[in-house]
C-alpha cells in the first residue's frame, strides 16, 4: 500500500533509443547501477530506537514496572546465592557492621564528641549513608552492567538505574530492621515519640535524591567512563562532609564550613532522621524545605538528563 | 518460496534508509600509532597507555525495504556488518546517518545476550518476557510454551551460566519468540542448535511469517539461507553487494566465498564486481504522514507523492 516500488531511470536524456540501452550506457559512463525507488510512509512505520516524548517514556517505564520489580528481586538474592546462609546474610551483614562500629567507636576509642546517644547517631549515619553510596555507585555502573539486557531487549533504559535503586531499597529493609534493633538494644536509651513517624518521610525524600543521582551518573559515566574511578572518592568525601562519625559542632568556629555542611542534602537526611528517632524532635522547617528541594530537584534533573541520552546507551 | 517476492499486497514492515554506522575504536596497529599524531599526542598516549583510535565504517549506505511474509537472509564474511545491521534494525544502536523505520518493535536474538547468568533458565524466561513488556499473567502463561520450545528438560532449572552455547541459544530463541514478534531478527542463534531443535525453530519461524511477520536471519552457511529464506542480502565490508532472491544471491556468494577460500582473488573480484554492477540500487524515500484524517477519498492523493513525481 504505502510501499510501492517504481523504477527510476536516473537522469536520462529525453531523446534516447530504449530505456535498457540508456541504463546500460549510464552504468558504463557513470559507473552507477540502475535504481528503484521505495516509498514508505511514517503513518504506518515508526522510527526504531528513537527517543519517545517524555510522557510516552514515563508510560513505557510504568508498563515495565513488573520487570523492574522482578529484576531487582532477582539481583538482591543473587549476591548471596552461593553462600551457606543464603538470604540470611541480608540481615546478618548489617547487624555485624553495626556491632563493629560499636566495638571500635563505643568500646575501644570511646570518642563521643559530646554527642548524646553516640552509637545511635553513628549507626543511623552509617546505614543511611550506605544506601546512598550503593545507589550512586551501582547506578553509575548500571548501563555498563546491564549491557546484556540492553543488547537483547528494547525497553526504556531508565529501567536499569531505577532497578538498581529498587534493589538497594530491598537491601535497605533488613538494614533498617537491624538499625532499629541495635538502637533499641545498645546503650543510651531513647524515648520514642510521634516524631518517629516522620522517619518514613525522610526515607522517601532520600530515595528520591538517590534515584536522581543514580540516573544522573548513569548517563555521565557513559559519556566519561573515567567517572567510575572518581565516584568512590567523591562518595568518601561526601561521607565525611555529612557528619556521619562526628558532630557538626566541631566546626562551630568556621561558620562557612557549617553553612556548607548544612546545605548538603545527605547531612539534612541524617540530621532529620536522628531528630526523629533519637532526639524525639520534629526536624526544622528549613530542613524539610531544603531536603525536599534537593530531592525533587535531583530526581527531575536526573530523569530529564538520562532521558535526553536515551538513544546513546546501546553503544556503551 | 519465490511466491513471496511477487506478492503485490505485501506491506512494508522494515525500511532501512541510507544507513551509515561508524565506530571509533582503539587500535594496536603500530602503523596507526606512528601516523598523524604529533609528539605530544604520542607521548600522552604512551603515558596513559591508550591506543590510538581509528574510524571503522561498519556500514555504509545500506537501503532496502522488507515486506511482510519475507524471510531475509544476510550473508557475508565475518566482520562484514551483518550483526551490526541487525542491531541497527532492532533499534539497540543508532546509525550515524540515515534511519530505520519499522512497523512494530523488532526482537533481536543475539549470540552474546547472556540475560542474567546467575538466574536459572526458568527465571530468565520470566524476566525476558517481562522485559519485552508482557504482564506477569501473560509471562506466566508463556513460560510452559517457551520451556517446551527450548526443550532443555531439567536443565531449565539450572543457572544460565552453566549452559553450553547451544543451550543458551535455544533458550534465547524460545524467549524471543514468546511475545509473538512481528519482526524477528536472528543472529546466528540457530547455528548451534541440534537437528531436532532446528526443525522446531523453523516451524516456529514459519508460523511467525504466516502471521504476516518478517524474519531476518544471519548465517555464514549460505545453504541455510538458500533453503529457508525467500530473499537474501549480501554484505561485504559494510556495503550492500546484492539484494535479491535467496537462491541467486546465496549461489553467487558461495561462488565468491569458494574463490576466496581457494585463494583466487581475481576470480573473487570478478564475481563481486559483476554482482555490484547488476545490483539494482534501492532508494528509500520516507514520506511524513499527515495528521490522520477520518476519511481519505480514494482519488485524493497525499501531496507528498505528487512532489516525488515531480522529482522524477
């Protein structure tokens, strides 16, 4: 219907004996072959591999939600598949981690830095920061490690970094369980108030932030592969800049440093989480506003930036 | 087989328009290292341990239109651009120039798509179906059929990394056809299967073509192409040598390959030049469709056609 083929004698002189002679002559003189013309219409055929408009893209992503979930679940368990204890490691590992910090900072070094309930402070900081680190560093590698899937199936590529975040969330569930267990069991008892109910909201904002960063770095590393080497260093600096092990009061004499640290979204996450869980206070409005701006901003920027590069990931 | 070629009602399913693909890849060629670069660049390369990048033209100026019901074989020596062409048609990579249009999303079965090696074959089936956009219910319904087509017995419950290349290829083929794709691209996937599987897979492909689908098949064995395809495309160094009925193209390719194998370069060149000269070049013109109208009178031609008439 739309594709009809008609022979096109290229540039033939009008006073020619027979078309066959001419095409032969043409081929002789110009070393060109006879050509046929095929006309196709974009009404029925669509360009393959083209980046869809953002709305369709989001719709396609939503359509793949089962795939994202299945992939994340499969990957979570595949890490511990060959161990004897299997999935139990997902719970044991964070508990052992927390106990190690208790051993070093609580018993051996005894550095409390004037922080009330230092162990809780430390454990919240370490565990929550670990989630962001995991999202950013595996998100940055997600295109590289998902190459098999990219070459095998057509799907919105944002599925890969998003599935990394989902996997980290699945990992976070037992980690948070261990965190609560340790906070309750280890010394310095805390009083639980309604403020603790705000903790899930903090987590949601942190997930937004981590998703945005995962998407952002997933594309950046396909442009500059060297970034994967830098990310681990950058994450370590960020860890120290987020007051995970120490109190921000240490820098009280340097208002500029304090200002910088307080503008840091991960500091806001940790600060808000500690306020909710340890100190029975509702976080400041300024923390909420700053954190929401960072999180939603990171998610929007990361998503749009990743979507713009949609056509480039096949070559990674 | 030939009857598909003349079917006037066959609809175009894939249109490849003047596609060019180029890669910049590092080369350890010593000549390349000496060439072109100044002292500073060469020193920097030595310090960083980088090899100079060379431009590889994987495909240049490929144009053709595939119709429904066709099974198109791609022939050519290793590195002639067959697999690249399939990846481009599948939309997994984008060409440097030109474009590819397709009626529906093409499904590619590649040689090196290992899916998720840690998961069992069964889990990979489910995951693959979901990746192609099936709902969990549809995926669950498709699993038994895929298992049967793959015919791996109890091995389907073992991790995919323990599979032999033939087993992996069978599973991938079975997964890819689960969604009943209209356009199926097969990259050497069936070469490793045994006779029983080959028969099953051919029946499956025939079924897809009967449903007005199009199958692309890459194979080094010209005989396979001759036996199963309706049309063949011969690629050499990223250029289209010949596009025509499978028997004719495959026969010429075999003669050429034989001449190359027997170290008769002159004879090989004659064959390829003759094929080049006799080739009918295809120009694909893409007509942007107007906003869909409720009713289009039969005698009212879209203006796009008229403008191309004028060009003639």
